[in-house]
């Protein structure tokens, strides 16, 4: 499981956008988001770099 600190996610629509973006590349990926802390956790076959790139292409900032 990979965990990211993501800035810019403020609502359920943001969560859905990031989840869809990841699942478009890995349909079996499981994505969990905690809006309060800005943390996104995912189980995926994609690498950490690939996941970070997908999140950023969706319009959000991966921190750290």
C-alpha cells in the first residue's frame, strides 16, 4: 500500500476525480482518502512514481 499527502482535495468530487484517475490506469486499484488529513492510500500494481504522476495530472499536488 502506498500513502501520499495530497494538497487541493477539498470535497467528495475531488476524491472521486482522483479515484477515477487512478482506476483508469489500474482498474483493480483500491483507493482510500481522508479529506481531513489530506492523505490518500492506495493498493495498486502501479509504482509510487506512476501514482504520484496520475494524482498530479488530475490537478492535485503530492507533497513529500
